[in-house]
C-alpha cells in the first residue's frame, strides 16, 4: 500500500457531489488513499498531467482490472506500441478528415429527424433528444446499424456501471455481462454484411485491418461504453448549463463565443469522465508518497479540471474561459480517440441545431434536474418546455 495519507469519504455524498471532497484533498492531501474506493487518488492537475504520460509507471495495462475482465482487453488498457497499433487501426474512422467529410452530415440528418419527431410541450430533453441522438450517431460510427438506439444506451450504461463497480455488486456485474453478450450477438449478426461490404465504421475498419476478432470485439465495446454515455450527458449538460446561465447563452448566440467553447467549458466544469484508473508498474515515489508495484491509483480528471492553480473561479461555468489546461479528454497517449467525433456531434451539430430549432426552450419547474456520479458524471434527466 502507498504511504499516502488516508482520507475517508461518504460514498453516497461523493457520488452526489464529489467536488467539495476533491477540493479538500487538493488542499490537504493531493495524493490520498481512500479506503472506501480501495485506491490512492491523485487530485492535482500537475500530478495527473505528468503521471498520465509516465506509462512505464502509471500503466493502463491492468490484467485483473474490471474493464479487462468484463469487456475484454481493449486499446484503453494497453500501453506503448500495443496501444498505438490498435489506435492506428481505428483512426480512419475517427480522424478529423473522416469526421468532417463523412460523419458530420450523417449526424445532422439524425438530429433533424429526431427533432422533427418531438412535439411541442413538456419533454425530458435527455430522454427525447440527447439519448436517441447519441445512440443513432454511435450506431453509425460503430457499424452496428442492426440494433435500436435503446439497446445502444442500455449496453453503454450496463458497461459503464460495471467497470465502475468497485463495491462488487453482483447485480451490476450481471447487467454488464448482459450488455457485452448483446454486443457480441449484434456483431455476429452483422459480420457477414460487413465482411462483404466494409465501410468507414469502427467495425468496418478494424475488420479490414486484420485485427484479431477478440480485439475487434473488445474495441467496439470500448467505443460503445464511452461513445454513448458521455456524449448523451454532455449534450444535455451543456444545454442545461447554458439555460441556467442565460447571459452566457447570449454570448454564444451573438457569435462572441463558439458552441465549441461552450461545450469545452462544460466538459471542464462537469467532467463526464471524472476518473481514469492506473496500475503502478514498479515501485515509485511522488514527492513524499511512495508506491508499491501493482497498486491501483485513480487519476481524478474531474478534480484536475477544477484545480485552483490553473482555473480561476474553478467552480463556476464560464464560456469565456481558456480551457486549454482542461484534461476532459485525457492528457497523454490515451487522449480520447473519439474526441473529434464528439466535438462534431455536440458542438457542430447538436447544440447549434437545438437552439436554432427551438422557439422556446426553458427548464421546466415541475421536476428537479438530477446530476450524479464521480467516475462518470452527468445529468440523469433534463425536464424542459419545448416549442419549435
């Protein structure tokens, strides 16, 4: 066990709002062992930024980790050349050029079709737009067009909960197994079509690369685990943030700030991916804390993005902020491979289309907006009054 000071947390309170405790850790013990999570947490942006690049120490390769055990050995849990080989194989799908030339128009078609189906009145924006839009986009990107967006969402949620199931809840693990089994069945169903006519989707390019089928399956599951849950929450979350900060929405509407800036600030403020786990590969020390090999550490991205040393008024949403120090998409070799696609989905399509189409869009007062999570954080709902 590391020599880091011990800090106890209330898991329920930490799930509801981790930021007060993370701020306390940054002040008092920026590297702290939290027994309730069974891990040592790094909460300082500087420590996280440096450590994420030291893959010989802070290894993503975690043979006994939840992601490997439940989803298969994907590129996110590999380091060095093994990681780069699989990342390069996927790149033709998610490169800036492909996103601009191929995916953005398809994203726009999905957004227009879904918005056309929404009638005026009281809706849950998360359920009625963010969820189906993210799901339809992900169906296209992964190549699993033979399923419904509801399946995509359920599978993503099942895996996200499964790989954050540090308490070992058997019901959560069972839902994760059901999700991965469903994905395997969907892949098997569409494989003959994809082998005959490969396309620009993740499944298409990975099959064309000659990657082993076990790795193809693991990387499609990786894309689904993050590619549905995080964009869905980020779309609804950015809309919520702008509606609750109308002066900042006006800045965007007037063109003084871009939709991308609004999205990037939301991703800093409420980090959809709040944590990334690592395994200590060899004995190591940071300042006065010593680590033993094979210890588990959590890089707390959500804390890094509110580090007072780098962000003034860090707890406030401010679309005019310089977010270049944000690590919302990671900071090292594991920088999110789908970042360009996510930005196109959210900043180029979802946000401008929603606000252009809405004659009236305001938060409904008959139900509270619920937000939660620390490993993966975001809105659970978004009740709004909507008029075309």
